C-alpha cells in the first residue's frame, strides 16, 4: 500500500460523504447551480463587517518592519494579553497572558490540545450527533474516540449514556455548543450538571478528566439565548474557539485556546500548548489576523440575518411536514429523515435536486443535516422540491 493503512481506512469510512458532494457537483453542472438547492455546506454566507476590512487595510498600510515575520509560537504577546483580559472579564476567572494560545482555527486548536493531552490508547468522548472530524483529530494523536448518544428528544447530554462509555482511559469529553449538526445550545445549568457529574468520575478514576469546548459558533445565538460556559462549569476545562463564523473569516483560520486557570500543572500545560502548536507545523496563527483582533472588540456579523434564515427554514419544514428540534444557534437543522435509511433518503432528495448530509456522518442515523447558511431565495425556491420529496413517501 502506498499510503498509511489508518488513512486508507479513514478514506473508506468517509467515502460515502464524499460521494454526496460529488453528486451535488454533478447536479449543478447538469442543471445549473440556480436549479439545485444546496443545503450541504456550513460555509458562512455573510461577508466580514466593514470594520474588519478597515482594520486589515490599516494594518497593511503600516510600514513598521517585522509585521509579517515569525512571532512567539503562542502568538503576539499583546494579542494574548488582550484576549486574556477579555476572558477575565467575561468568565470572572483569573486568566493571565500565558493561558491563551493563538491557533490556526478551532480545528487547529483541537489538534494542539489533543497532542498535548493524549497518549496512545487514551480515550476522548464525543456526544452524538457530533462533528465527524473529531474522530480524525483524536486518531491523529494516538487516541480513540468513543461516543455517547445525547437525549433523543432534545440532543442534550445524557449522563447515563456517558456513564456507560467511561473507562480508566477516558481523558476528555468534547462538547460543541451551539452544536453542529443540531443547532442546540447548552445552557449553564446543563454544563454545571455535566461538570458536577464529571468530578464524580474524576474521583472514581483518580485523575483529571478534561471538558473541552469546541465553540466556533459561540456568538451565533438566537432568541436571546445564552450559551453556557465550560470554564464556569468545570475547573479542568479548555475552551477552543475561532472567528470563522462571528466575523465571517472561515478562510483566514484565526482562533485561540483558553486554558482554565485552575487546571493541574498549569505552567506545564501553558508550555505544552505552545510547544504542540509549533511541532504540529502550525508554528503560529496568521500574523495579520492576530494583529487585527484587538481592533475588533464587539464587532460581529449580523446574527439577526441567520436567525431570519432559521425562522424561514423551520417554517418550511413545518409546512411540508418534516419534524425537527428548533435550533437556538449556529446555522444547522437536524430533522428526522422520512425513512430509516438516512443515506437513502438523502439520495432520494438529490433526485429533487436538494443537497443534504446524512445523519450517519454525525453518528446519528435516521436524521439528516441541513445547513441554512444560504440565500433566502434558495430556501423559498426549494419549496416545491420539498413538497415532491415528502409526497413521494406518502
């Protein structure tokens, strides 16, 4: 074999998802993109706010030497100081500069943390339905992803299901709120209960179990809902976020890791995160984007725009008779498929030129993910196609 066996196996496991996207590309080429209703990708549709453009222009016009050179692997000190100050105020915890590490998007940050934490065979728990890349990120560093299903009715953590998968090798649980693929938001009460339960598991197994929050959607919240904080819920916690969604900068890969000030061996953790950021080849987060962040306090895309799309797609689903949990954030819907085989349902939807992602790809067969990160016209123009799809199951 010319490539590593684990990668070959991963490619086979993910091949049917790739087939869905390839089928979508063929449909667009055959019928024209305006005749295909693409709800498959979670690619932010809103452009960065004007303040982002103004800031980047100003930074590029700054003639000071060294602006685009390497910096400390953890990021520019001034930017880390700024973020630590923001976190200290937001979380009411004693963050210092070294608790924050700039990273190459949330995906990069998750790999940095996994590299620092895991030894071969260590286990990380994901709550299904979950972002499919978690398994690959954990595998990258010799770990094993185990899965606990959430509650059927609301996709919130099920402590009994979690209890069933915990072992002495469990090192962390990943939570994602607002959630991809469900749009569900974990309240502070939900996270406090999870943190309290996790401390009983730490006593049971005799070592820290980290609560890792993957939060690239943390500011995309609707209906005045508040996202809970893992940092307030559990002292052995790590927050990983990015500005891919709230600033519309997904392609610029700028994020950060925030280490809870009360983690065991705090100084060692601080060094480990900087070191793994370097040796994984990220070296440092993009310099220009780092320098922009302190100028963008309080700036974000129009969250109301995504909320209007949420309302529009939920209304459409109700009209055509498809049930789902109403999302409170992000830009995804995770409805029940109209047949047990969610992959077959998604293929049937393609016959109506509707592009979706099967729930099996998120560890939850029987549902499908729909991204409403698209023009309003795509939702409205898809109505007749949805009606035909539903009628074909009657």
